[in-house]
């Protein structure tokens, strides 16, 4: 009981509370600006935390992380521009809802889903964290290969009505993922003797180009001189019926479990969790064809899944000293700055600090309900009221600044514009963009891990399926591939 008292008294002191509140607001703003992301914000914040109390510094990290993950949904819904990579799946149904005049409703669903996903993740961190973290030690290269393959199997759900175009897009994403130095051999691939290509194509630069530029070009084509009125924007408080909320419960539960599972696996991330959650929601739906056309369940699944990854990614970081993602690695850096050694001994040597950070992850998830909803509807949504002739240059400047500060390279701006023009052309010919992104994210993960697994087994391919966990994930992947086929056959039989 003394530990609980110490934890609560430390968390609810004036400094940590102010840090959580201010950082949550800042996080929403960061997530809502294309090109900016929590990794960048936290990396810039860390040097400033030397003189802070540990719980103040960690409270700021928690607030920026949870706030920005929700903030990415705001431009994704309003402008079809994902503020963060994890918000890509939110654009699929969020933007069509906004086009129907349901922006406030979509933002409210995203806000609730983000808060619930983050809360579930924080509870998992507080309760079953050490157990889950130890379970991830059983995962080797073969298991990570099958996880990547499981994610790529969802391409079959995201390709749209034309499978050939979808597979072509996925292949393009896989090819883009091969650019740069081979991490195993060190050989340069598709760099054309350009030094700036040795590190590969930056994911955020490609995403901003693919998803942000096409709607900006379309907006410029419309030559809008008036913008939307308050009545057209329909941002009055949206009422979501209780029956619809009950319908989201299975989606929230399923997406939370997926996000937590992805979070505890080092090297995964919120973007993978969002895609898998979206795919699971679409597969479980009685009306899968409505996904991508403004189905609220798609927004709920994507936002709940990517936020459920947040605290879960801290599980291996705090318990084993193995960061689940880049933000978790930065949290480890924050702990080291304050003289704390991550790992199993951290729970014994500094239980009040670890417990306090867990509570802060929970509280900042709940703060999204207050801070996120208000900021989305009263501040950012008003952007749509600007005339297109003002909105286009404003968005372009924000995109250019956000992309440039990632690596400080002018060439990234050219890559962004090239990706944007390609995305614009692809949309005109109905080539889906989601498979490109999925291939770019999961292709390198699958390639590197299958090669590591074969090196360890000395070329024995059977090692990929004989390990128990690998076999289970491989069967799940096969089931995911066969499910649409079996569903189509079943529908044809019913029609017959």
C-alpha cells in the first residue's frame, strides 16, 4: 500500500500533472501537422529534461506520445492527410465520412477509439506487462518473418475491386523497400551511386507525398474561392447513437488486443497495428464492401489499434530493456539520463517511478477525451472553412517544413513531390495506395528476418514452419489468405 501511495502522490503532484496536460495538448498539435511526429518531438525534448524531475520528464513523454497518435487522425479525417504514419488506415473511412458532412462524428469516434485503445494498452502495461515481455523472448527471426507475412496477407483485403492493380501497387511498395544498404551484407541496392539513397527512402517522406499531395492537387484544381460555411462543415456536437456505440464494442476489443500484441513485439509499430485492426474489422463485418466508403467501424478499428500499441511497446522496454519501437527507445534514453537502468531490476529498485510512468500512460490516454475532442472540433476542423486558394499554399508550406526537418535534406522535398504526383496519377486510374505503404513497411521486415532465419538454420527451410509459434502464425496467415476466397465462394452459393 505504501508503494501505491508513493506512486499516486508522485503522479498527482503539480509538476507531473502540468507536464501531462501541456504535453497532451502539444502532442495533438504535433500529430495534426503532416511531417511532424512524436519521435521527432520527444527526441528534441530529451535534452531539455536533464534538470527536470523524472516523473515530470516521463509525463511529458507520455503526453506527447498519446496526444500525437490521436492528433494524426485529425488531418486524416478532415483532409485525407495522415498526420502520422499510424493514421494512414484512418483516412480510408474517415475522409469519406467528412465528405458526407460527418466530420464531427468521425472525429468523435476517433477520439473515443484512441482513448479506449490507449487505456487498454496502459492497463496491459500495468498488469500483464512482465509476463508478456518474457513471452516475446521466444520470438526469433522466423516468427517475425511470419508476422510480416501475416500483415502482407491483408493486402488481399485492401486491394479493392481490381486485384491486379492492388498487387501491382503492393509490388511497387516491396521494390521501394529494397532501396538502400542491405542490413545483412552491407551491399548498396538501387542507390545509383547516390549517397543520400544509402539510408533508403524515408517512410514519412513517402507517406506525406502519397497521401497529402493528391488531395492538395485536387483542391487546387477546384479553384475554390469561398471555402465551407459553418453550416456545410457540420461541426456542431455530433450525437452517436447508443446502438452504434454498442456495435463498436467488439471492434474496440479486437483492435485493442491486436494493438497490444503488435506493441510488445520489438520492431513492429502503430502503423502495422492499425492495418491489422482495420483488416480484422473488415473481415468480421457483415458488409465488408462499405469499408473504404465511410464506414465508422473502419475509423474505430484503425484508431483503437494504433493507440493500443502505445503503452504496449513500453512492456519489453521497461521489463527487459528491449525497446518495442523508436519512442520506447527514447523512453529508455530518458531513464538513462536520470541515472536509471532499464530492465528487470528497475521494478525492484525504482517501483514508484515505474508505477508512476504506467499511471501517466493511462491518464494521458484518458486526457484525449477532453483535450483531443475539443482541439479537433474547435481548432483544426476550422481549417476546412478556408478558401482553397489559401488552403493549398498553407498546406504545401507545412508539408515542406515538416518533411525538411526530418533529415534536413532538400532532396526529401523532391521525393515527396514525386511520390505525390505518383499518388495523384494512381488515384486517377484507381490504383489503391494502401498496398504500396504496406509493402514498403513490411517488405524489409520480412526479407531481413527470413534471411536471418535461414542463416541461423544453415539454409534449412523447414525451420520456418517447424517452430511452434511460427507454425501457428503461418496457419493464421494461410487462413487470412483463404478467408476472402471462402467468403466469395459462400456468397456465390447463397446467390445460386
